[in-house]
């Protein structure tokens, strides 16, 4: 099979994913906590959800409407913000393309991508003009009275052929004022051409050129600064040198423009008012907008591993990925057991490991080195060297598979250094969903590139198994609705769940939110954690919060303990609002107050200094959820 570079449409079709997966995955995760089972594959869930999705409002257009990736936050398109206004009866899919005209978007095949996804009853908002006016560019320029109308007619006819409802939207105005402070019209004859085409074809019209100019007029030259991408140097980490952009929007402005679009859609009866239930709601756009890891219009490279695939091994697939790529590569791994050591270097960014089985148990990546295992070149592997799968790259995603280290302690009594890492992560912006991590001591190594540098990880509906310090390292990690299983060593001390070592300069270490802590071990024999000070580092001050979780009776009455001469009382350990037979309040169990717990939410752990918010993916705020392939 040839390695392919596919549009996201092709990835979607291949994997059978569609909007609505979030609700099913969340429901399955909740069921897993109640029953003690592993959640079913989100691939399967998403495919089922695809048949049941409600109406979708598709947005096609240029950079003023497009969904922007996290790297350029707070730059935002109005189509991206439109998703913040919807209720439960409809969703938004923003496929606008920065730099596109009506001509270049269609000629590049992106109109076909959208039409392929549309179903009867969906809506298509069509908003081009900014780049159509660049008539010196033969790939983009159109004439307002001829080719512009001809291309827009293709969008109208295509949507109607799918049983959809096209809506023409005139281009939003730039921030331009005359000497008297009056907002100027900036698009020449193109808005007039759109109005004429709407009347001639009976297509509903949202006159955004008119409504946005009226809004800019009300706000004035100074009041509009906050709406456009005007940033002082150092104001946002993604724009260290600042920005003075009078065309593109800050999240504040994108939301204001989205409200104009939604209000006109509802006022004119183009869509039901129940679709935009948050039209007048108070919304914090910086906190509630979802910026995806890549632009939805970018192509995705897919590689198949397994029988009949592009490669027989996962490592060979990783090696084929270009360094420092801005393009996501989805490595689709067929069901089976892959006994190999896998290394994803820091230059291999934006890789997804996707198991293609029905459940994560079907696809297993595993090896069996321990810290004390003799190395072929002399000495032993050491803890880091024992790792089965090591990922140092940022923006790593994994879904629906198992990472394991099956070093057999009983079969190797001669090896006394038994740390055996299944998965080691060190790259920022990493997300793992419906993944199993299996081992004994040191199963999951959640690290960062270097001491004092933060790397963030989100684990959703995952399953982690081990005995001693089996979730450890200096990373910042959120475990959301995960199952944490401590093995039975048959001892009075059956081990420790965590050994966090985050630097004291970093506020957040590990958060277990809505998790289940389970074990076959005897009652009161497992600690929640101990403070790891690598090399005796006095600045490694562990931070772990277990909140709103179920604790089995294997958890000790005094769940935190000392490590290597360092007292647990100097660490930042706490619980909040837990339940279960292993949860109660004693002098040795610090409880976080309600007021302080408001600062220790998943959003707070993941935001860092740049507002990363992966927990918003696959929610109503996600304007690209229809293409969540992983």
C-alpha cells in the first residue's frame, strides 16, 4: 500500500469518524468507571455517532472566518467563534481557508471536501471577497460581475444538490476609518455582487459587510482595537513582538462578528432560533474558544502499519516522518502485538498513533527491558533506557491502543533494578485518549524536556496499571476519567501510585479528576504517592491533587509517604471531594478547600502561559470536531 497524503475528508471517510463522538466517548468513560471495564474504542463510538448527528452549519470562506491553530492564539476567525453560540440542536464546522478566494477554494478541491461531508438539512455559509479582489493574482482574483458570481453559484448549486441550504454572507469589513472617524467600506463592488446573486438565485443573505461596518462605526477607531489583532510586544506568548493587524480578529472581535452572523440568521428566520441558544450569553472568548493543534484545511499524511500496510513496524513508520513538519501524520496501526522498541524524537512533531482495533487491547506496543537488563554495549539500560515507547516530540496524540512493558520480575530474580517503563513522554501539548499503559514499577514516565520547563499532557478515559511509582516524572498531567490500577505484590506495602517531581517554580503537577483508583491488593496497602527528588534536587517539590474521584479500600489511611529522606509534608499533596472506602479525612490527608480547588481544575493545569485547552476538543466549542480523526 502506498503511503498517502490525504485530505481530512479522506481521513474522515477511512476512519468513519463524525461529529457527535464526544457525547458517546464521555458516556462510555462514565460507564467504565461504574463497571470497572475499559471504555470501548472512540473510533467505534464515533462511527456510530456519525449516523445520528444533528444539523451542521458549515462555514467556508477566507482568513477572517477560518479556524486557527493554537500556535497563533488569540487570532480567531468568526466561523471558529460561531461554535460558541450554538446549543445542543446544531453544531458548526468551520472549513474556511486563510488566503482563499471563491476561485482558489473551489479549484483546490476544498469545496468538494465540504460537499462530501454535507447531508440533507445542513447549512452552508459562503463568505468570500477579501481575496477575490486581488485581481492581479490569476489563482485567486475574480471579477465581481462575472467569475465571482459564477464561482459562488457553484457553492449554491452544490449545497442544494446535497439537500442543504446555502446562505451567502458578504465579507466582513476591515478596520479602516476616514479622517472624520467614519468606518469605511473596504470591498468595492464585491458586496453588491453578492446581494445581486442572492436576489437572483433566491439564496438567503447575511449582509455582514453592512452589519460589521455599523459595529465598527459604533465602537470607533479606539474601541475597535480590542476586536482586531492589535497586541503589545510580550502581551501574548504566540506574538512576542506584538501585532498591528486591521484585517484579522482577536478572539474578542471574532466573537462579536459571530454574534452579528448568528443574529441575522435567526432574525431573518434562516435557521431556527433554538440553534443559537447562547447568542446573548456572557462568554469569555479566551477561555472558551477552542484552537485546534493544526488548521482543519491542512492535509494529513496517513501511514498504515501491519499486514498489507506501508510498514511492518511502528518504528519504521516513525522514521519516515519528516522533521519539524507542520502537517499531522496519523500512523494507523492494525490490530496485533508489536514487540519492538519505539523512539519518537523531538523533531518528529504532530504524530498520532491510532489503533484500528475495536478496543485498545487489540493493538499492543510492547517490549521487556528493565533498568537492570544488561545492555549489548555494556552496562545496563537504566530507567530511561528501559522504555518500550519513548516520545520526546510535541503535539503527540495516541488513541485506542496499549503501551506496555512486560518485563517478568519473577523470571529474572538476578535483576534487582526492576524499573521498567512502558511509555515515556516529554513533549508539550500531548493528548492520549482511551489508551492503556501496562507495567509494574515505573510504568508511565510523564516528563518534560528539562528541569524547570513545563510539558503538559491530557489523559482522557485511559487505563494505567502498575505497582511502584507507576506514574512518575516532572511533567504536568491531567488524568480525566481514568482508571488507575495498583497491582497486588502480596506485601503489607503494595506500592505507590505517583512519584511526581515537578519543579517548585511550576504550580501544577498531576491532577486526577473523576478517576477510579482500583486494586486487587489487600485493604490499606497502597500509597497515593511520594515526593521524588531526582538526584536529591531540593527544588523538585511534588504537586499532586486527587479530586472528585473514587478511592478503593486498598488506599492507605495515610496515603502520602516520604521518599529518599524527603518528607511528604514538604510536597504539595492534597485531596478534594473524593468518595469510596479509601476516602476519608485524617490529619495525614490534606484537603484542598473549595476556594483553592477553583484554581486547580483541568483547564488551569493545561493552560500554562499560552492558554492550551485540549479538553475543549469534541465539545460544542470545537468548530472542527467533524474531522477529529484522533
